[in-house]
C-alpha cells in the first residue's frame, strides 16, 4: 500500500512538471543509479553518434552506450576535477573527451565550484550547491560549434547534465540546426530559484518542437525524449 501511494504521488508530481503523458516506447536504464539515464534501445541506430555533456567523475552511462551499441561517444566537461579524473581512467575504445562546457553562446565565463570540496559538479549559474566565492574561468561552446568541430550535423543520443544551465541552453540547442534523435536531460529545478516553473516552461517548449518524453527517473529529475 505504501509503495502504491509513493507511485501515485510520483505520477502526480510528474504530471505537474509536464512529464506526462509518456510516449509508448520501451526504456532501459543505462549507467549507475546516480549517473544514468533511460534510453530507448530500439531507437539507437547502427554507428550511432552519442554526445555526453556533463561527465563528472562517472562515465558509466558512456560505457553502457559503448557496450550495448556500435557507437561513438563524445564527452564534454569543463570541471577541473572531471578533467583530471578522466585523464587517469582507462578510456574505452570509441570514447572521446573534450574539456569544454556547453552554453548558449561561445564564450569564456565564470564557473562556480561546489560548496562542498568533496563534490565534483560546478555550474555557471548560482545554484544552491555552489559557492560563488569559489570561481574559475571556463570555456563554453554552443552545440552547433561542438557538433561542427566534430563534423556532425545529427546526434543520435544527446545526454546532458549541466547543473541548472539547461534552462538557458535548451532553446539554443533547439535552434542550432543540429538534429537530435534522443534527448536525455537532467532537470535541476530543486537547485535553482523558480526551478519547477522553469522545468514546466522547458517541457512545453520541447513538446512544441516535437520532443516527446518516454521515460523519467523515480527522482523526477532525469527525463528522456525522442524526436517525433
């Protein structure tokens, strides 16, 4: 009974955020519990191009993609800890890392480091997890720029976890001219002011652009879309 109530409340919350109704596609979780996303395997083509934006210190999603599909993964993260961590890993074949972040313009900008030094993820927005007195400069590039640098006009799977910057970056992605088959997003409404309203607005924009959700995580943060 308790699990039923939890599931019911979760569905109500998901509906209030704009996640429901879901498109009817099978979804499989790729990656660790706190670093993964739902993917629709049947929509991943042969020789898929995958962009993984926001690497942190966990590439289990990337490893899952490479293990289950004949694909290439292009990963991006400007965070110093992430860059250092990736440099020390045994990198799987097909995985390419670039120490850049994604933005709504090409720029050098201020990046706030996490308040807790044990954490990894920083942000260019002042979310509740960062210390704005701890700042560095990082390089951001638009999706159009990142894709053009790699010779891509289409991305089969785009996964993005960018700590609250998604609300300003998604409109640029939708207008970039780069087509995306599956879009996997982590929403950070719990970390930014007016976050739930921003998530609802972004969900509405994505639906209008033909991106329909087919799965979301139990924590109601990771949401997966396919392009209609």
